[in-house]
C-alpha cells in the first residue's frame, strides 16, 4: 500500500475539484488531487458544453438572477449559499481567464452572451460561451502551476476516520485502476468532488460519473440531501450530445410528430428555451398522449450559427458532421433530428452530500463541492445550466475552508484496523472466481430506473416496484460482484455505487409526497408549500438500510418566500388545461 501525506486531499478532478485544489494550495496547504481517470481529460467538465451561465455584476440585474434561481429551485435552495454564489462568481470568471480559458468576446471586448435555457424576452438570462474542452486542460495546468500534486487513475473508495475523533475524517483510500496498487491518502481534511450519479446512461457520455463521493460520504456517516430530484439530458436518439444551452440559445426548437412546438403548450414563457426537466416533462407527456416521436429542429440555423456552434461545442459538432447532419461548411442537410429525454441522475446539481455555507458536510474535516454536494444554490435542479459556475464557487469555498481547517489540526492518527478492513472490502470482487458480472448489474439498474413513468411521471406503484427490484439487486447481485483485474474492479465498485444511489433516490422520491420541480408525482400533483418546504436528509441506518429525516428550510429568514399554500404543479396543470387526462 502506498501512503501519501498532505494537508488537504481532493478526490475528483473536475471543475469543482480543480478549483478546490488550486484555492487550497493558494491558501498555503499541501494539496493532493486524485482522479480515477486523467485530470483534464475526464469527467463532465471535459465536454465543456461551451456554456458558463454566470451573473455579471456590470451587465445583469441581481434581483432578476436571484429571483429566477429561487423560482427554478422551487424555494428549496439554500438562499444564503445562493447569495454567496452570485457575490463571488465574477471573481471565478476572472480566475478562469487568468488561468487561460477563452470566452467568446465582442469586438468591443465585452462578453458575447446568448439567451439559452431559462431565458425569455421578459426575463433575459444570458450565458457566456467558452471554447469547448480546453476548460479542463486549462484547470490541470492551473493545478500544476500552484504546486498541487496530481495522482491520476486512482479510484477513491473509502474515507478514513480519526482514531481519537470518530466523527472526523482524516483521509481516503483507493486503488490504481491499472496496477491495482492500494493507496492511502493521509490528510488533515478531505474534499469530495468526484461528481454525481449518472447511472451510465445510454445517451450521456458520463460512464465514470457513478456517485463515488455520495457513497463514500454516506458509508462514513455523512448525510445526503435532495436526492429525490433528478436531472435530465435531452439528446439525439442515436448518440450522445451535449451543449443544449447553446443549441437552444441559437434558436433550435423542439417539435412533435405533427411539427408543433409542443413545449410552448406546457411552458408558454420559455417554450424551447425552458430548462431540461420542464422540457423532459413535456416530452414524456407528448409521448404518453401519442404525439411522438419528438424532434429538435435546427432548420433556422445559418452558416454563421453553425460556425459559432463548432467553436464552442467542437465535440458535438464533430458528431453531427460524422453522422451527415451538417457539413464542415455549415450547411445543414437535415433540419430536424429525433430527440429523447434521458435520466442522468443528479448530474448538474440534483442531489448529493449536504454541506453548510463553508462547504463542510455533517462530518468534521470532510468537505464537498460541485455535483458531489446537494447543490445548495440550485434547489430541485441546476438553475438553467449553471452547474459549472456553481462548481467553481462551491469548489473555491470548500478548498479554502478545508485549507483553513487543516491548519488547525496538529496531527493525524488513523486506526489500522479500519484501514485493513477497508482494503479487504475494496478488493473483495477480485477474490470472486465466479459471481455476478458488473455489466449485468448496470443493465438491471437501468431497466428499473429508465422508464419515463419512473423518473419523470412518477407514481407510488411504479416507484415502489422499481425500488423492490433495486433492493433485489442489492441483496442478490452486489455481494457476488466479480472482477478479474483492477480495471474490472473499478467497474464492479461503480456498479455497486449505482445500486446504492438508486436505492437512495427512489426511497427519497417515495418519501416526498408532493410534486416539486423535476419531482413530478401524478398521485400527488400539488406543490405543497404548507408541509414540504423541507430538505430530505438520508443517512446510513441500521442493518445496511437508509434512515430518512427532514430538515426545515429556514424560509422565514430568507429574502424570497412562497405563499404557504398548495397549488397544482404547472406541468400537470398545463396538460389538464389542454384537455389531457393525466
């Protein structure tokens, strides 16, 4: 076992992790950044999606942005966090430019911004655009420049407690995905930033985003929050695509099989500029009512639009060229493409580890940021594609807080028995000569979760059936997961994490007996502000189960407060207004 000592260890090398590492190092801490792939080439941030939805103080209305974020969060944001985010995001934009990220600019030097998701004529919310995958390459260089030690291709699996303070975390353990060597990162503070749980969706290239931070934290005693809320990817029916915010901002529209812009029926203000869960809900309803298949219509794009598209979304543009939908010269050969909604778990700030205003979890010495956290700024889902900006602010604060805390810790003393037990449990699949293939578990989880009446149009019956299936997999298959080598071991542990995250998600969704944002229940169709202005907290219970509780949102001291009443969820109300039986 290789043992590495540091002040702060950051697990996860995406936008949140690299910001946390840089800011902790700038604060004087000795920092190690660990990623199970290669920092700068893996994770959600690599795709970039070209969008950075940041409030710019000199150009934007604070009240408009703050109010829109609370509205999109359905009043279960942490508004203290939201204020902190808007006050600091401008500094993060300047950081990125200083590190080397190139944003689209106008001839006069101002930012070239588009109105993408969540923007309307009455309430314009504009998005900065940057040049594709270079974001994470730049962030790796920033880490190296500040003296951060980067350890690639090590999957973090287990947190390690302080021997004398059981509620304090003092390190993390993992293994190298190629050599199989075990690693112990002994640290005074740990920041979890390995991202969310994407359930290896068929339509999203997020196969390594498997809830590792969530399960590490949960198993160590930390609490999850907002896990009932899902995020959705809108994508081509044949292959994964990214950058919806820019696609919508440049004028592409969603249409049904009849050629109707159906989104306007369910969301008149935003229509095809709506955020992902709103459009996903309307897509599910259109299919339910027999008006599928559905399409994304690019026919309004000019060659100039395609040129901007190619600069900001090079990976997506390349896919379109290879599939023959558009030429390199910007000639669109096919105006509309078949489109689907896909579950991507809690990617984009859906739910995760609860953190306070300083980024600390419910455990001392353990911090979280980005999609590893519950998205305190976002509420039910990321505010119209601002996951990367929020990752930068939460990562900054978590890194700075972890560094300050580490400076107060004199020494690190670990329990060798805990280390030995974690090492044994981590490598167990490699001791199974026969057993369950991880691919079988992945497919079984997807089959349980991916039907639209489980993750979009929910009912008690359908979710309970899915939960029973997930618990069967947990009891029967997870203990028998096998791996022939370290690469297979990673797959096995990712499959395990998928199962545990699915159980948490469905359990929380069944617990919240109302509809709110992306949590749309046909059997509880009302937003219930009388009884459900609460965060649902999940902790590890007895007998390997889950313990759920609620935490009252301090809504009465927040600047913005909803009326204490019940009202029909807008998506269901729109369908009923159209005369649809739902």
